[in-house]
C-alpha cells in the first residue's frame, strides 16, 4: 500500500530546495536516539514482566517444597503406623495360635 504525503505548496517549495540526503543525515542521530529509547522502554517492560513471572514461579516452587516436605513426613508416619500394625498383627496371630493350640490340647 503506497504512502501518500501531502504538503502545502509553500512548504513543498522549501523542501524542494533542501538537500534531502543532508536533511536525513542531520536527523539520523535523533531518529537513532528515539529508536534506542523506545527499545530500552520495551526491554524494561519485558524485564518487569519476566521478573513478575519469575516471582510467581519461585512462589509456586516454595509451595511445592512445603507440599513435598509434608508428603515425606506423612510417608514416614504411615510407614511407622504400618510397622506398628504389622507387629500388632503378628502378636495377635501368635495369641490366636496359642489359644487354638490350647483348645486342641483340651479336646
């Protein structure tokens, strides 16, 4: 799509007399500074978004650490309960066998 620039006649005559290449070169530094400033602003915004995302990830990681530590404690607790129940079950089996043996001896 072509770009159309309209300039009033007086301004056009003034521009026609100027050396366009010289005009561009004289304003090139200003354009570079403007572009550099815009790029810096863009990068600062992007940096802020990334820092926010990093903070969110760190928070999630901390939550996962807490959850993992709790799961380890729960696992150890369950292991201890299972061992206690196993021992109690063995004791009850021995008592049951002794009672069976006692009953068989009486009969």
